[in-house]
C-alpha cells in the first residue's frame, strides 16, 4: 500500500481488529483489513509465522478513526 491514500491506524489481535472494524463501519468509515495470515490460509498455504491484522482507513477519515481506536483500546484495557 505504498503511495496510497490509506493510512494504517492499528495493528493487533484479530478480536480487537474486528471490534474496531465494527465501530468504524458504524461511523460510516469503510476500513481495509490486511491480514496476510488469513489470506495465506484461505489460499491453502500454512503459516509458519502468525501475523497480526492491520487496519487502514482513507487519510481523510484518520482523525475520527484514531479516536475510535483509542476508545476501543481503553475499553479493552479497563475490561
């Protein structure tokens, strides 16, 4: 995703990424989730290194998206 209008806002565990994705979509933001481990699994390749999914959003939505990520992370830490 070089020279792209999309910015990586989070890298982490699958569960937190799914919560972030749901919250972003509720705000009308359509994130791109890049998960090389899952892509490899679906293609039939075994993964020797388990990666962490990454969340990207359009650069114009970064400020709102970062606030959502911070909220989710603080909720997860408090819970």
